[in-house]
């Protein structure tokens, strides 16, 4: 209630045209970073209804002592207006938490749009006969050498069924190997004996080097692709 009464008194003061002598006017427009309180138009170190009144008086060219123009423009605009006085009044009665100029200071700036970089496909693709399959390739020396080998020309591997759980074929070259005894599963792509590619639709336990794993086919789909005779696998970019 006291704040509402203060607002009424401020409006009366503004309309009454109470003036001070020109010798008392000391306009300041400091550019120092935050050496003031936003809304403290009279520079007394506090934001009150008096500051809103000072803005109203300044707008109608009634001299105001120690008027801080920078602190008064709480709207964030380039020039002082009645909006600044209104914003101070609204903050005093808790209708807003911060002035627009304070909100702008804490808002993250939008990054400037940048051109999308041209992407170069650096992932090796694999086809079983004419069916593309997605492989998550291992990050090891074997796959790096294999990728380098097929970067310019596709590599075609003639595969043969073996043991009713895998397809086996020769790379036609020897790759670095780091064999460990592992149990494979459907979709595993394996290097065997340094020069053989093995693609599983079943399971086996042996000393292998992992090359990758087919991620977009179910066990049933892999069985259909790999268990009905010899297949041709193509590696390319």
C-alpha cells in the first residue's frame, strides 16, 4: 500500500511542475562499465519511486539534480522515454524481476551462422551380393590398412559357406593382426589368419582379430543373406 501511495505522490509531483534552479543541475552520462545501479536515475545509490519521478521531470524539461542518463534508460533503447519510468514503477511493485537492459546483458548471443562444411565420406561401405549392410568398424590397425586399400578401388571378395555358421573369403592381401581368443556372434566381421575375411551368421570361438559388426540386420536377416550358398562381398567408399 505504501508503494502505491508513493506512485500517486510521484505523479502529483510530476504534474505540479516543481522545479529546481539551473545551478543545481548536474547531468552525467558516464560510459564506465556498470559504475551505477540500473534505474538509479538520481544517483543516490538506491532505486525508488523518486527515480521514476526524476525521469518524468527530465522528459518535460524540468531540471533534475544529479541525473544519470545511462542508469535511467532501463529499457535498453537508445533514448530516454516514459517507458523507462514505467519500468522502474513496475519493478518496485514486483511486476518484473529485471529491467530489459539487464535481461539483454544475460541473454546468450546467437552465434553467427556458418556455412556447413563440405563433408567427405570417410566410412567404408560393405555390400553382401547387392545388399548394402551397415558396419560399425573397429578402430584398429587392421581396419585402417583395409580402408586405405579400398579407398581408390572397390575390393571384391568371393566368399564360401563354412560350418553352417559363417562365410569365408580371401582379401587377396595380408593385414596386420592382433588375434585374441573370442566368441563371435551373428553380424561379426572378422580377420582370420591375417588374410581371410569371415562374416558370421552363427557363432564360433577361435583366435581372431575383430574388424567390425553389422548393425542393421537381425540374425534372421543375416541367415537369409549368408546361409544359402556362396556370396560376393564388396568393400568400397
